[in-house]
């Protein structure tokens, strides 16, 4: 047994309460056992999804109740795909359960009284929503008895894989596109992962990593483990609706790159209704994409299919021009209602500053894209002043601070009362003109 899997020794076969049944192709109906190492439908090539025995899940949740459940991504384990209790115990014990914050000051700027922020910029261990999905992927890796994991990343998957693999005792190989924030690569190195930047954009890197994972037999968190990975994103829907007292919001506003988060929030909302925890059919999903990479938003706003694009935006974590789960997102928005917006890079940076100055939250461009989108949808009347809106802040601005536009400050003021007094007066004058 390898180092990574030694800790899985324990009561043999101890199972979680997962009610997952099979891997399934939503497109053609192909089904295969959960134990199979499959991620793509052999019949039609579509990505595989996880199916559940929802009747059993609903009964199990009703019987067991909510008291005493952990406040982490495993809270509704009945609706998650991991069956090994040992793998579950090893991963993501502190991931999820991020705060839902009533953004009264930001909401006032947009004329929204019930604006909430789901603040995944504080997710653990790596400060982005990716801790949810990568948590499921690493647990699956342990379930398979493997101790090496790769990933291809626009930034945050890499840091999540590096951190969660380290804690699980697995070796991580992170592949980044050429154009991304160096701080994220540095963070991966500090976390003990091997990092490689490829001479191409994300979509080119993704294709190459798929070939590498199949040739090498190494599991890739967001390629070969993808059906399991994606399920982690549902936990955001579960947490938000529970935090709102099982009263689902009128709107989610979600940033999209590959489309995993938004499509799985949709699935999670559906599941809450199916198992009888909440009525969620009225919740609309709105998509935030940067104007320099907006294939999903364009399909939503203009109709038709997704047309791949070549990304050109400072929102590097959202820069996926050929989104794998894009069609699922478009379906979700068309089914539930909702819309999209495509702010420019300057609008994204302004929105980051506005969020910081009103709510004290420093986010990266993905979160700025969400906030700019909320503002635009409110101004267009697509979100009403008294509707409950949950905007997803999916990543932390400390990771991208080097990229934020510079704002000068006085760096060499004499260290005495006279100079500092004059400086303070200056500060007050500036503050008064901003207010
Ligand atoms: C901070 C952040 N927010 C949102 C997303 C979008 O995720 P998805 O690929 O699930 O659409 C990403 C993905 O890379 C991200 O890093
Ligand atoms: Zn199929």
C-alpha cells in the first residue's frame, strides 16, 4: 500500500451515507457502475454525471435530520458521490460552510435591499470555490487507492489541488496555461506541488492534459475525476438555501469559466426540491463572464449554441474559450430563467474596488465580474429591488493583488508630527471628495 493510501486502513469497507448509484450519460442514457474509472460516455463522448437514489436520499435525510451534521462540504453526504468513509474523513474537513453575508452597503449602491454575498474567497484550504470541487476529486483519488494527481487550471484549481493533495499525502502536478497570475504558481510550489506552465492558452492546455492523463494513467482532478469533481459544486446551493432558512433565493449570480459551478448549483437546487428540503424551482441563475471571454453569456443573451472564443481578459481564472459544461449552463438558465452580463476589464476592476470599499471584501477578477454583473442586471431591471439575490464571490483578491491596477500612495513622508498632520489633512480632503 502506498503512503497516500495507508491512512485508508480502518474498519474495512466503512461506507458514507452516499446514495450515489451510477455514472450516467445525460445525453444518451448510457449507465455504468460507480466503481468504473470512466469520465466520458463511450457511446456519445459526453461527460458522465453521477446519479442517485433520490427516494433513499430523501428518506435518509428526513430520518436522520440535520442536527449533528458537520459544517463542511460533507454535510449532505447522501447527495455526494464518495462512498469510502476513510477517503471522506481525509479530505475537505474544513472546506465549504463559507459565510452568506447581507451586503447592505453594496446593495444600497445598486438599489437592492436583499443582496447577499456567498463568500467563497474565504474557502479552505485555498481561498476559492475550487476547494469544494477539488475536495471531491481528491477524495475520489483516495477511494481509487492512488497517490498522484494532475490538473489543468486557469489558476485556482491548481492551488486547491496543491493544498488538498498535500493534506491527503498525494503528489500533485499542476499544469497552467502561459498567461496567468504568477502568484498562483508560486503558491502551488510553496505547497509542495510540481508546477508547469505550458506554451498555450487554457483550452490548448486542457486538450494536451487530457492526452497526457490518458497516456500516463495519472488521474487528473478536473479531467478523469471530473464526474466526482463537479458534484462538489452542488454544496454551494445546499449551503445558501439552508442559510436562508430553506427559502431559496430569487436569483443566483455566478461567474462562469468552464461552467461547472453554475450548472451544478442548478443540479443542487433541483435536488433540494427532489428530496423535499426546499422549493427551488423559482430560483433564477444569472451568469457573469468577462467581455473578453464570454461564450456562455453570449449564447444566453443572443440565443443559439455556444461558439468557442479565444480569451482576451484580465479575468484569467474565467478565461476558458471552449467551456466543457457550457451547454449545461445555457440549459439551466433557459429552464429556470435568468440572464447574463459581460463587463469589460475596467468595469471588473471598478467592481472589485466597489466591493472592497462597501463590504470590506477583497476579491479577484472573477468576483469583480460577478459584482459588475449584479450592477448591470439591476440597472437593466432584470433583478428587482426587493428580490433576494445571492452573488458568488468565488476567489480571493490577495492571490491576484499583483495584477490589480496600481493606486498610488505617499511612500516617503517624513516621520514627524508636522508632515504627518499635513498628510492627514490631505487624506481627509480626498476622502471628503470621494464620499
Ligand atoms: C475564482 C473562480 N471563480 C469562478 C470560476 C468558474 O468556474 P467554472 O469553471 O466552474 O465555471 C473559476 C474557475 O476557474 C474560478 O477560479
Ligand atoms: Zn452518451
